[in-house]
C-alpha cells in the first residue's frame, strides 16, 4: 500500500474521532424569533467543573453575544418572594403536634437520616418536627453548604464571571410555585423522595444530579432514563405540579422573548431540557421551532 493511502486513511480516522468528540458534549438548543430574537438554551449540572470540555463553540458564542441571560432562580430572592416563602414554610412545614419524622421512614431511611444529621451537622431536634418535604430541603441546604468549596456548578460560575458588559440578568424565579407544589404533594411521595434524596447525598450526589460522564457526553437519553423517569415514577402525582407546570411558566416567558429582537442565553438544569415534558418539548408543542435534540 502506498504512503498516500495510509495518509488518507489516517486523515479519515482523525475526522471520525473529531466528529465523535464534537458530538460528545452538552448540546445547545436554539430558537429564532420573527423579529431578530435569538434564544439559546443550555442545560447545566450541579457537578459541572469550572473548566472542561463542556464549553463548546456554540455555548461560547451564545454567551459572548448575549444581551440577556436567564437563570432558574436569582442569587438572592427579593423581599416579597422571601416573605411568601417564609409564610409557606411556617404554615405548612411542620408535622402535626405529637408527630415526628423518623417513624414515617423505613428502617434504612431512619438509619440514613441519623448518619446524615451527623455528617451534615444538622441536629435531629431541628429535623424531626418537619414535614418530609421541608426536611428534604433542610438537608439539601446543609448538603449544599458542605459542598460549596468543591469544584461544582461550573456553568453558572463561568457565565457569571464572563458575561458581556451591559448584559441584563434575569431569573424565572418560580420558587414560590415550587415550594407550594412540594408542600401540597402527597405525604407518601414526599417520603419516597426524601429517602431517595438521602441515599444520593450519602454518596455526595445531589437529588437530580446526572452522572458527570453522561452530562459531558450530552447523553440525553441516559439522563432521562436515570434521573427524569425515576422522579416521575417516585412522585407521579407531584410530577405535574412540580415539573410540567414549572416548565409551562418558563415556556410562557420564552414565548414572550421570541417576539423581541434580543439575543438571550438561558441556563437551567439539564433535567429540565430532556424528556416529553421538557422545556424544548413544551415549546415545540406550542408551534415554536426549537433547533436541537
């Protein structure tokens, strides 16, 4: 065989490898409005490192040209939101007098709760009077505090550090809706979700956190199977109010943005962008063309 043959074969192999590497990354969804609006959707992950292969040319371009950037929630809720959240917690966050959390859990759940209370530094006296949904969030906040010095939430950190000058920062801020949905969810689903969340946090993993390798590879099918579908199975009655309605509120805002002329980057958790009830799927059902998987 000639050296030219081997050269061509090598170039062809390199092209295949490069194409595979380019495809193996978190995707960017794109929406083009009738009046010049360009909206990019990007799904982050709690375990995303600050540096890494997740930063694709499509993501970098969407960030560099953004006039507006939207996150799931603000860094700090406003005073009215804070007041409403406090009202929900104070009125619905505690078990009836005489009840405690541990007897509601399985034997494994009770043992896991004790270990997590010690590991996260949350006194049992603080957790035991709480409804399962509020106990879950209390442990979530403690878990986040323990993990704050690790290389996590890299997408949001990168965006906030490199956003263009003059960019407007917004948040969907559905915290009140989300908390109301959790508080109204059936107790058996609250308990199932709490026990699942505790098992994840013992492993150092957030509740709806995909495997880092799946996220980096943009393996949306696996993320749907491993994260989204199990949540639907654990909490079928809560899924509609908590997931579908939340995405509907976000879709309302994005539909409004398509009527403008600004370039927008939307950064939300990747689990909101996969599956039949995802934000892209919901927008497509409204007749909005969404480029991407």
